[in-house]
């Protein structure tokens, strides 16, 4: 489904700080909603979709990059769930209008690493998370 960035974030109960280039927001349920770029996904092992990126790849010092850093810090410290929005428009595009986005409500992530620049979020299927919690 092709959604605007704003509508994609709204699917998780969040509102990006910038309607065209927002990188993250906190949802009403306490989850971090992360705007992901297709180029930064990998599969480190079966059942895990990994998102790996660097804050320094964005505009250093910009308010949206600083906000993403704060959100990653909160999510890691509080072991908060991470929800995925996948943006199909590359940052370099710079054109007007809304990004083409889709959401993956079936996946829930966890900040596995964050050193202030480099970050890793591992996503697994929601039913696997439920199974782990019931054990």
C-alpha cells in the first residue's frame, strides 16, 4: 500500500515531526516508529530482518536527525518496541509531495545497538514476540 509518510506513521499512532522527511516518532502506545530506507535492510539469520544505518548519513545537526538519536536512546534504554515504516523515496530525491510509504505491522523491532551514530534494529514477526513473552 502506498501511503504518505504522515499516514504511515498514523497507522502506528504516531506523527512525524516533518511530514516529508520525518525519521522517527514516538507512538501513543510508547513504541518507536522508525522511517526505514530499503537500502539498509539485511537478513543476519533466519527469522530476523535487520535495519542498520548511521545518524551521520542524514543531515548532521538537523532537528530530525537529533530527534532520531533521542528516540533511539529512549527505545534502547527502555527496551521499547520499534515499528517499521518503509519509505520508497530516497532522501536525495528532494522533490515535493509525500513519500511513497508502506507499513509492516506484522514485524516488531528492538534496538540491538546504538553508539550515538551507528544503530541496528532487529525485527521479528509479531507472533514470535508473543511466543517469547508467554514462555
